[in-house]
C-alpha cells in the first residue's frame, strides 16, 4: 500500500513523505488544528518529521494515513487517516490547513478514503468522532455521508486540555 494514491475532484491523497515535514510543522501550529488534534507538546522540525514518518509507516496494519494535496502541484492541504483498524471496523480523522477550509477538501477526502476502505479493506463500519463544539467537523461528517448516532459524554481530551463531549457519526458499507 506504500504506493497508494487516490484522486477526487482535483485532490491527490498520497502517502506521507519526509519533504512534507515543514508544511506539517506549520499546519500543526495552526490554533484550530492544535485545538482539535493535540500533539502533546510544541511542534518543531524534529517532531514534524517524526509525525510524518509515524504516519507513513503502515506496517502494523492498524492505520492508513494520507497527505491531502492539490493534484495539480502537490501543495499540502491536509491529512486524512483511517485509524484503529480492527477487523471490519475503523475510525477516521482529518484536518485541513486554513487556506483549504470551506472548499470541501475535508469532506471529499473523507468520502474518498471511506469508499476505498469499504472496497479495498472490506471494512463494514467507519466511525467519525468530533468535539461537539467543532461544528465544522459536524458539517464534514454530514457531507461525507456519515450519519449522526449520538453524543459521547466527555470522551476525549483535546488540545485545550479539557475533556469534551463528542458527536459520534458512522458510515456503513451498506449505506452506499
């Protein structure tokens, strides 16, 4: 799968590469990304490179993480990842750089990776959780075809150090 590349509407979803580290460093310093995607400390060049390499290593079989870039010039726009892959189930997460927000980048990427997971990994269920206060992520879930299933109370500690209630959305292979 190291050569996996997916395309959708002008976007390229591809494996992470070492040269992505500077753009990842800058992205993870964005206050909105940092709030909803805690890194556990300051993000510098070394930690960004470690982040890229950890996501590029799919050898454990428990995740598939892809850079989201423009198909035309490979400009980094964000990240989309399947995580906690166990049997026929997984979770999905994502972020986008500020310039890419509001253009459907996240929802198109989430939908494309989800369809690939159903078709190629033969997953049955993919869950998407986001903090209740993160209304943009709720819109991404809805646009990517993830049905709202409920609220998980104080289920995750986010970058602000507080535990937040989360909305649980899911998409099933049979939903298509």
